[in-house]
């Protein structure tokens, strides 16, 4: 279609784009229709304490965690997968939407945002309002395990049952899916953040060593195991001695960290078991054939698939690129409008 402007003929273009957002407690991923994932940054905002002015968002803000002066605060505006600070979340979304749109404000996008299972209507409304106030033309929501299933290539509309476990930063969503919906599911307020905190608690208790969030995450990545830790693997960790207040370094082993992670990991496994116990027999039979799909950054914890398989006796598969699985699912739903209409929630 063309239109005439001051005697010239120019193409008529759509002044909005479609954007899928995996709005996570730890990281936010943005999918632009037709281009794929274009942004992957921490869900962190740095603000000036006196007036609330936004100083940095995403990667730049995360670098400030634990390193800011008293007048600057680096915060994560989402907790357990939902908005804890509405105004800061709105500013963060505005930043990501603007960056995805190329900084051109006239392109008001249609936005699809993933949310955890079981969030309240008030929490849903808060996410939609934050997106609309951040510049979205339309805002829709999709449940994270449904988006993860789509991103993993599971045919969610078929009557055959499938199972998805999405382990994110703030929550773990467990869902049995069939015919385009969640048959049984639960959302656990346990994820990568709780795993990091378990590491920090262990080091405080056993070594009187205080470490920050970034260091705890590094320990998890380098020597973290859900089960069967490497007996020879260890690393040096630096922090502050709680007794003297001075910097110290200690050596810790993968076996120690495995013990430190027992509580949050067992909570996740127990949540999976409880969901399976309530699954209809017909769907349970499907799961024995198809197994379950693991998605989210938490599944990168070594051997977590082995532990879940050992406890449930169900085949366990880690999705391709589990970190981006939910974001890719939001993108696929946007690109196939019939999927969006059936699966989006308000």
C-alpha cells in the first residue's frame, strides 16, 4: 500500500513492531519479530538515592552491584518473578523497548511478556500497565512454561501430554501441558537466586566469609553440582572475614558446594514430584514416552537432569539453549498470531 505526502509517493509502513520479552528476575531477554533475540541483559537498574533518577540499566547497572557509593543504589526491581518496584520496572521496560525499537518513539510495539505460573490478577495487571506506560501499543502475557514449551519445539496444541520445568532466577515453574494449556502446574519461589544465597550462607557459616551476589554466582557456575560432584574440583574464593573485617581467601571444593545446594535443589525436585503425583494417568503415560524438558538458566547447574531422572524415573531432556528458550517461545507466538490468540492471558 502507498500514500501520497506533499506530492510524493512513499510506501505506507506499520509504525509499530512486535516484541517478545522474557521478563526474568535475573535477566531480561528481548525478541524482535523477524530478527530473533536482540537483547539479553541483567534485570538491574541503578538509581540515584536522593531523587530516584535512573543512572544505568542492564549490563552497566549490574557492574555497579556491591560497588556503588551511598548515593547510588543498584536494585533488581523484580522479585520471585513478579514486580516488586513498579516505577523502576516501568523504567527498565522503557529502556529495553526503546532499545529494541531503535530508539524511535513513534514505533509503538505490540509486546508479549512471559510471566510465572500462578501470579495474581493484580500482579498481571501491574506487568501490563508497566509495559503500556513504557511505550507498548498493546501488552499481552504468556505463562513461562508455555512459552518455554513453544521455544523448545513442543507441539503444545496436541492432545498428547508434555512436561516442562523452567528454572529461572526467582522462580521454578513446573507444568504438564496438553491441548494448548496447563493441565497441572505449580510455581515455586526457588530458583537461581536462592541457589546463590545458599552458597553465600554456607560460606558465612563454615568459613566466616562474606561474599557478594556476583561471587556466589561465579562459584555456582564454576563448581556447582546438583549431584555427583567432581571430587577433585575446587576453587579459591575471596571475600571479607566476618570476624576481622579484613579481606581473605579460602579454598572450597565442589563437594562442599553440592552440600550447600541440597536444600534449594531438593525443593525443586520435590515440586516436580508433587506435580507428577497429581497428573492424570493418561498424561502420565505420555510423559514416560516423551520425558520432560528442562529450560531456564538454572538447568545449567551440573547434573540436575541426572538427579531429576533418578528421583522421577522419567526421561529428562535439557532444551537447546535453555537460557533463551522462553524468549524464543514468545517470539514464535508473536510470529504465529493464532498461537498468540489462544495462549496469551490477560
